[in-house]
C-alpha cells in the first residue's frame, strides 16, 4: 500500500470531494490535545492535523509514522507554509504494521482516516501494539468513515464506501476491501469511548477515546 502517487494531489482531491468536512472531523476534539506532551500520529499524510496540533499545543513533541515519502514531503511543506517549528517533529518513514515503540511513551495518539485502510486481522495487531505504547490516561483521537445501521443512510454509506475502497485499491494497493470498526480492538487495548460525533448523515465520525489507568498492556507481534 502506497499513497505516493496521490500525495501531490491529495489535498485538492479532498477539497473537491468533501470541502472542509474531513478537516473539521480531524479537529473535532483538538482541544483534548492542548496539554499533551508526546504525540504519535499515524498515517498523517500531508499534515493537515499536524499543523493544527502544533498551533494548539506549543510544547508537544510529535512522532509521525508515515509509509509514503512523498506524503512526508508534503507535510514538511505544509509546516513550513504555516511558519511552524519543525524541530518538535520526528518523521519516521515506515509501515505502521511493523513499527514498534517502547511501552508507555505517548499520551496522545491520532489516527485520522487511517484505520479504515486495514483488514480486520491487520487492525487487531496494529491497535494492540499502539495501545502498548501509550501512557495511563492517554487520549486517542480518530476520524474515520462510518456505516449507519439502517435506513437510507445505511445504503448511502454502503454505496460511498464501495466506490471509495474500489478507487483506493486500484490507486494505492489498499489491502482492505471493506470497513472494519476498530471499537472492539480499542477496548481490548484498554481504551474506552468518551465521545463520538457523527457527520454527513452518519457517513463520518470523530471519536475521543481515553485509556484507563492501570489497563493491561497487551503487545501483539505481527
């Protein structure tokens, strides 16, 4: 899976398809990150949430794990364009599924429109490993696509998701072919859902998850 081909056009594609809606989802719980000290961003892409995080929290140290070199280039350009301090950011080029960290390091995790890229078996291992890297009381901010349970909203979402997965499988080699909700895996990692906001008739959601103190750390090797 690689987003290199789409990297230069990703922001324009997002604006054309959704206007500012996806960015509003990313920033939905940004206030929860204002006092965090060490943040982990996965699949950050061109850095739209990263810019807002640096603005909201002038002290946070950020680790960005990104598989696409061209997305990292775009993120660096975005940071420079807004005149922000890049010394607080460490970009790590690599596959999130293979990435490892010492336990209990990060008090903030952000995965915006990222977890939907993985199959169920991949998602389980990924979330377990990332959960092990978080501190007690850590916050996990995520935005993603969502499928309502019934009615016309359900059928509308199914059509949109089918088109989206078909497009990205062709363009990026995306491994997933359908949406897998991450909730059960986050709960297994010691997190509980604090708040969820739905948008676009239930097609999108933004979540705030909180890691319980003394929750067991279960590292899953893949």
